[in-house]
C-alpha cells in the first residue's frame, strides 16, 4: 500500500459516511414512533419495539400503495417507450445519411437546453387544449418527450461508435435494415440503453414538478404519483404530525431506486463490444 | 455457384473517383484476387459486388442477373471481413446460425449445417463460446465458417488474413485454398499482399488508383506484366528498374544507361525497333541477376560490375543491395555468396528475361 493510500482512504471513508449516513438514518427513523423521533432524533430505534406498522399505515392510510402503483406504471411505460423511440431515432440519425439528418439531430439536442420552467406554461395550455390534463396518458407523453433529447444524445453517440462491419455483416447474412437493427445493433447498444434507462427511471420516478402541474385537478387524486403523495403527507403532517409514516413512505419510494442501482450499475460500465473486433 | 461480371463500373464519392471503369469477368468457381496498394479501390470494388456500396455507373451481374439495385440481403453472397465482424453478443453457434435463421431454415437443418461446417474448420469445440473468448485465429475460422455455412453463390474476402501473425497467415492461406477446392466456390478475394495474391488466386486483378492494370493468371502476371506498376508490384523483392535509351549500332541493339550498356537479345530487337534513340525503362527481376560463379545456363548473360551496399542472407538465398551507375538494384544470389560491404562485384544479368517499358505511359514494350 503506497503512502497515497493513507491519504485517500480516510477521505473516501469520510465521503462514504456523508452519503450513507442520511440513508441509514432515514431507514431506522422509519421504524421509530413519532415520540422517539422528536425526543431523540439521532438515536437508534428501540429494537424490541420496531414500528413496522409505519409501513403498513403508509401503504394504506397514507395511500402510498396507490401512489406507488401510479408511479410504477408511469415509470415502466416511460422507460420502455422512451428507450424504444429514442433508440430508433438515434439509430437513424447517427447511421444513415439523409436530407435534414443533422438539423433534426440538433433540434432534438436543443431540447436539452430548454429549462422545463420556461416550457411549462405554454405546455400547460397545450395540454389543456388537447384534453390531456389530469390524465396518465398526458403525463406519460410529456415524460417521454422530455426524456428524448438526453436519450437520443447518448444513444446516437453510442450507435456511431459501433463498428459498421457488424451492421454490414448482418446485411450480408440476409438481414434487412429492420432486422439488423433489432437483432444486432440494438442488443449491442445494451450498455447505453441501460445507462439511458437508469436515468429515465430516476427522472420519472422522482419527478415532482410536471406531475404537480398536470395532475393537480380535484378529480386527479387517484392518479397521484409518489412524489406528489409524499408532498401531500408532509403538508398534512404540519397539522397532524405523523412523521413515522412519512419516513416509511420515503423508504418505500427509495427502495426501487436503490434496487436499480444495485442491480444494473455493473451493466453500465461493462463494455459489450469487447472481442467483436481485432484484439 | 455463379459468375460475377463487372461492366464499366465507376464509383465516385462526391467528386472523388475511387473506382474507374472496372471491367472484370469472374467465372463460375473461379478464385479471383483483387490486389493493389492501399487506396487503389480494391475494397470499394468488393463492397460494390457485396451491395454495401452503390455503383455510381456501370453494371454488376451475379449469376446472369443485374444486381445494381438488389440489396445485399438478396444477393446471396457471403463476406468475410478484415476485422471478422463477429456478433459479440452471440455465441459462435448463434453467429453461424444467424444467416440460416433469417432464411427460415428448419432448426434441425441449421444444427446439422453448423455442426458440419464447424467440423470442417475444426471449431466444433468452440460453438458455445462468445467471440471475445476466442483467439485471433479462431475468430478468423468462425468468420469463414459463418460465410460458408450458408452455401452462398459467391464468397467475398476483404483482407481476411491481415490481422493474423505471419505463421498463422501462411497456414490460413493454404486452408482457404483447400476450402476453395472442396467447396467449388466462386471467390473474390481482396488483399494488398502480393504473395497472398500469387499463391491463392486462379487469376489476379492488379489495381492502382481505381483502375484495373492487368488481369491474368499469377505466373503470366509475373512473366508478362502489362506495365511498370504491375512489374514492380508483383514479386518480392520487386523488379529492378533502370532508365536509359535504346541504341542501335552495327545491327546490334543495346540499352544504354550512360555508365552501363547492356546488349538487347535478338528476340526483342524487333519490338524495340520503334524505340530507337528513345527513353525507356529497363526492368530486371532480382533472380535474373546472379554472381558470376553461379552455375547458371544463361544464353544471353551479360557481365556487369556493381558495388555491394547491404547483404541480406535469408538462408536459402541471399539478397544483395547494390548500386551501379546512378541506380540501386537488388540481386538474388546463392546463399554461399558473401561479399564484403563496399566491394565491387562482377555479376551476370540474364538479358533474355529483360523487360522494357515505355517512359511515357509506362506500358510494357517487351
């Protein structure tokens, strides 16, 4: 172990604590009673009397069950559909030469530079005219559209980097463009798809602003997503304190995110084209 | 199997013409090699046959059918790429079966064909592996296997051996030749390596700057190069060239370099008569220059003296890098000849095997 390690390890350890401690705190606080939370916010919970009931109350009383399903449905559809559309668009934009390909690509990229807050007012009225307010479909469409620029940016760069020999090889093997895309190029883009998918997942799962804007109608309570529900609970908690339940809700919301990180992080870093070309 | 015909084929990228007026008739079951230095248009020509590049003008026919507008998948052609282009996410088996699956062969037949082909190429034990777990030579075999498993009309090889080490390259060379014999396949093979071209091809098309210079059988190409480029490109080390004039006196013809005068054999005199007192290039292959004590039965030998600069023994023979007059040249002499550097050495030049090229268009005169 070099001297450098004696310096870097304590620094990294400190960073680890900063990142992990709040999550650990959140986890064990969700198992405490409100009284415990206020009297001793930083102590560990009473191991003999863990408040698992916070979770079941959050799921039912706090309506997190409904919010969870709404969020899950929206997120899954957003990830799948935006990956599919972005992959097709990125593939065409990066590997085919046709009139307008470059302007179109930059048009998509421009979407990365428009702040959501600028677009929200006109978008709101457009959604209203299209009768897409307070509807899951409306929010889904907005999510997909806002996900496209980043997804196309990443995927186009990746498709460009794939060796053209593989595509040509597929054509020689008897594949048309569609099959070459579906059987060869798309599977090869897996690392990029996973990366984009993770970002789309996180972005959608945690998204508050647009959901708040487009699902704020009186009759849209049943459509609320987790971030909206969580906000609702905190607002309610100001009058009728139920922090145990709020923390349990937070943990519920956090779990899928952590699962995705744990399961897929390796995929992102793993290069799949190794071995395709000359050593 | 099928023949491939290229008629007046041109390829332009924007304003750059990379292939110019190529005419080539590749007969059924023939092994034709396209050879030339990099950038000569040989790969582009191959890719046009494959359908990966569009033909700017001219026509390509495969098996009697015009294929200019036929997409690659419908041309029934297989291609082995320089970098193999194996699908990295598929096993060797899946790589080989992919083309058959697309053509909707029944599963049992796919399995039988893949196994048979794997057996021929000795890659049966690799079928479950992914390409990244293979060595360069094994990837090469899989790439060939993927091409032959489909039994297409025509095989295209795009510099398939250039990523292998020297020994493996020689081994694969003979294997591909054997494969050609057993498959009775039409093969178009692109390489920049003239040794590969000479050893493998039934006929060789030498290309330069997008144009075909000469199409001929290997030995014909070697013995009767159509121009100075072909003469210099084919053969290793290359042909020696000296610039000079054709002179006639007392009814005898000679090549006059200034400091050196070589008699032209009577057999060539007629062809060179119109070139009297004009500038020509004289070409002679290294093996047609030898040491005076070599026991060669050369009728038209002429002795010259030259200075030794480098001695390159290879074991079976020795190459001498020499200069005479203004020109460097290489002689291929017997292995026992071992002259000291910078000494002057008498050498025999076999004038019966001399070549002469026009200085204007570099075409062969004789």
